[in-house]
């Protein structure tokens, strides 16, 4: 799909130089840059969602209980019962 965008002159010149040095057409460079930008921000969204999940008190309490149990197991592993 064709589109028109406005860029500052310095950014356009840098894009031209980068495309030439990578052996890409300018449109390929813009497409690749946009792909990488979107991918980066999608990963950030995933991290934010995980943060929301793990800040939920119920899950946090469950996690703390599991850690406590694992720590007790480690502390008592050499004890004879």
C-alpha cells in the first residue's frame, strides 16, 4: 500500500543514507523500521499485562506462600525426620 508521510529533512537524509548502506530501498527501510517499532511496543504491552496480573494481591499472596514453602524445604532438606 502506498502512503505519504512528512519527515524532517535531517531524518529523511539519515533514512536515505541508512537505506543505501544496508542495500535497501527507502520504502523497505521504512517498512522494516515500522515493523520493529510496533513489535517493540507490543512487547511492552505484554510486560504491562504481566505486571498487572502479578500485582493482583491474591496471586501475590499465593506466590509468597509458594516461595515460603520452597524456602522451608531448602532449609530442612538435610534434616532427618
